C-alpha cells in the first residue's frame, strides 16, 4: 500500500458566500467524503484546513508574506490516504466536495526513500 498526499486548492476570492446553513451542509459533505475513505480503511491522516495567510521563506533568509497573492489558487487543506496506485488514489478524489466549488485536488505519492 502506498501513501498519497491530497492537496486541496481553490481561489479564496471566488468562493461563494454561504449562509450558516450552507456552511454546515458543505462541512457535512466533507465529513461524509472523508468517512467514505475511512470506511475503506484508506485514510492515513484526515489533515486540516489551512488558513489563507502565512509566510514564505526563501534562500538567503528572505521572508515574505504568503501564500503568493499573484497565484489565483491557494492551498486550502490536505489529507493523507493509502491506495494501491495513483489511479486508485485519483478515483477516491472524484467525489471531493472542493470540486463542487471550482477547486482542484492534487494527488501526490509520498516517497519512502
């Protein structure tokens, strides 16, 4: 079994404004999707949502505010899953709720070097 990192990306600025009820319904969609992966014994780490602010450290000790403002999509969160192949990992992402809002899921195998 291989381990994969799922990186959830979306444009914070284009995310629709939602009512508290809609936010709760969206949260429930995420919980159901993650629970479905967990029920298959494929969830390694649920991960977390990431804040829209941070800092970027570059070589030479240069520190700037991040994530980069000129990048349209920001990393919104991550999850770790187990799958036999990248194809299986990708298939598990086809129902990810972020896709309903124009976001994307980046699937990356974690190297065991």
